[in-house]
C-alpha cells in the first residue's frame, strides 16, 4: 500500500478562523449554520480522506487536515438566550477555513 499525499496543515491551536461559504451543493460535512462564522482552533484531529470525495466514491485522493473549532453560541445565533459563554465544538476540514488576523 502506498503512502497517501498529505495536504499541509495551515492552522495552529489558538488560531482564529472563519468558515468559508463555499457554494457546494453535494454532500458536505460543514453545516450551514457555521458558514461565514468565526471560531478558534482548539485541536488538530489528524489527516483524513475528504468526506465530500468519499461520498461520491473517490477514495484515492490526498488526506486533509481536520481541526476541532470552538464557536461561542451567541456568535452563531445572536438571539441565543442562555449563558454568554456557552460553546459549540465541531470538526471542520482545512479547505473550509481561512485564518483571521
């Protein structure tokens, strides 16, 4: 079995990142409610095949970095009426993210 190509990880723990609003209509693993929102990288989860490709039977591509991102719920839903520090943690692939300065 040959070693798979790895896409270089671009983000570090603590980086502020925004989720891109990619115009993808097929199977995606990035929920609409986090697209365009900013969170913080809290964990590098490893390298995995892109699930968008796997969903259509493409199993020979490179492995992609996957990160766990922390979002404050009030940043996702401004009308959220509970604690200001409630959070959501969700895994997002590198190609859906851009670094914030």
